[in-house]
C-alpha cells in the first residue's frame, strides 16, 4: 500500500494526498468529491472549521500586531488602515485556509485505518 504523496507538498500545492497529481480543490476552497487522477474518494474527508479557526487566530494576530506597529510608527489616517488591512487580510486568509484544509484532508487520509 502506497504511503501517498509528501504531506507538505500535497498541502502546499493543493494536490491529492494519495497520488499527489490530482487537484484537491474544485474552486477556491471547495474540496472535489473524487481525485481526477487516482479516483480517491475525497468527499469522505472533512476538514470542518479547523482551517477557518487557523485563519482567524494566526492571520488575526499577525495583522493586529502589524496594524498597531504601523499606527505607532507612521501615524496614518484611519482611511489608510481601512484600505491596507482588508487587502492584506483577505488573500492571506484564503491562502491559510487552502493550505490548512489541504493539510487536514491529507492527515485524515494518511491516518485512516480503512484507506481506499
């Protein structure tokens, strides 16, 4: 039985945890029902709310610290904060959620006892 693709590589590239070739996502954050390369049932793996929580805690803490530093160091007007931080938070949150979701699906596949 194959041990599958490298967990880190599969998570970072959004690939199937078993073959490492098929795409894991059908859109921005939607997991495909099956791998197009090896036909692994990806619908059986659910990442739940873990990726969203990772995004909230990690990105939230980093951005709040950066916003405070920028405010103390440069004293920009409030409208500058309103322009900068959503532009930083949204892409970082999506990237964090994609990687976390792919990692959780990969870990679920790797540690299941009844693998396909």
